[in-house]
C-alpha cells in the first residue's frame, strides 16, 4: 500500500525501529550515521512530515523556514536543547523527547564516573599499561578518596538525580540536593535526601553532581565563582550537558588544585573538547555515553519512534514537550 507520509531518520538507529516506522511511513534513512550539515538536513527534511533525530541536529528557525511540511520532531533524548521548542510551538510543530527510560542507566554512568575519579581508576590503569607498576604494593600508591560515608550534593533532583540518590544510599553517603522546586517530604524521606541551597552544596560536598537540563538559565551554572566555593578535596561530576559547566573555569580550577578532580561525560562543543583536559590527571573523560547501553538506547529509539508515529497519526504523542 502506498505510504502517504514521509519521515527523515537523521542518524543510524536499530532495525526494529525501521521496521516499526516503515510499516506506516516512507522513510529517508541516514544509515551512514554521518551527521548531516544544516543544508543537507533542511534539504532532506523539506519533503517530510516528521523527523526522528538526535541532539546532533539543530532544529531552529532556519530549519522550520526550509521545512514547512514538518509537523513533528521526535528527539531520541530526554534533553531537547538542540530544538527551539517555543518557535516550534508558534509554528504548530510538535516536539517530543524520551523521558523515563534512561534514568537508571544514566545514574549508573554518573556513579561510575564518580567512583573512577575518586579511586583514580584511569590514572591507575594507565600506570599499569605503561609498565610503570614497579612495586607490587606501596602504602602510598595511588591513594584515592573514600566514596562510602562521603557527602554527595546533587544540583537538579529530577528522575536521574533521584536514581543517583538511591545508589548513594548503598554507599552510606549523606545526600543533599538543590532543585528549583524542593521534593515533597515523602519523596525526600524515600530517598533519604535533604534540601539545601546551591551554595551549601558547593561549600560542603565531597562530590558535586550537576543534573540540570541545559537552557539559557543554566548556561555556566558552574563557573569560576561556584568552583571557588567548593572544597579543595571535592570532585565535580557532569553528565547533564556540557554548557552547564564553564570548561575554561573548570580547567583553571583543576590546574591550581582548587578542586580535587572532575568526571565529565558531556562537553560544551561536542565532539570537540578543550584539549587542555587531556593534560590533567585528575579528570576522567567519556564521550557522552550516559545512556549508552544497548537496551536503553533501544528503549529511547523505540519511544521516540512511538512518539513520532502517534503524532503523525493524529494522536497525542506520549511525550509531547511543547503542547
Ligand atoms: C539525553 O537523553 O538527553 C542524553 O544526553 C542522550 O542524548
């Protein structure tokens, strides 16, 4: 049967997603996975009704001008700072995201980074790989920082923040959080967390985690002033969005040992990152893999496909962010 609506899938996904969407729509699939230039994106989307895309695609006024037939943009991500959702709303374009299915996986990776920095895992491993492990045991070799019973400050206590707090409980950590809206008392009790100001988190935590969505309001939320409040023994972890932390200020703070270390899964201009990070031993760096397990990425892609199909078939999509 001829399919009346065409969609563009901007990046490589899974065969299951192609089968699911292919049953109802004609698909232009960028299976090569090479990130499309703005011109190519606009050209290929111009004949489409919907888009399944990632944070690598900038969906802004230029896009909407060139692609007036696009009615739905479905992002394979919970964060959608790559999309101008307000402009989309003004133009009647539905935007959807993938909340809920990546919380545990992202919390796992956040905790992995926290532990890797605290226990100097990448530094220790490279010592071994480079043949620099000379004494089988030395009392002062590769001394790290305790995770158990340490204080953990979470800035941004949404679903992922709460999943991290659950993990922290197993390590007997003392968890404080800051959020625009405090949690209700029952939820605070459930996660054994205590609400404090952002300043108190910065001043008193052994580990500071930033878990906020990126927006103009959270741009460089952690900059030179905030880093200066942190303890010299503290570690900063960012698995949210690169722009939340001022990287230049962070590098300066790490270089002068104003803080003890950092774990970063996200960067301001991905896939580029400040090369000065590579010269710092006290950072652990990963390439935006917070939600990168097969089952979670499959769940995200299928949820995004479900959102797209529902919206194009005239239903209310489950995760519509700009109603
Ligand atoms: C998200 O879902 O926002 C993750 O960062 C993956 O893009």
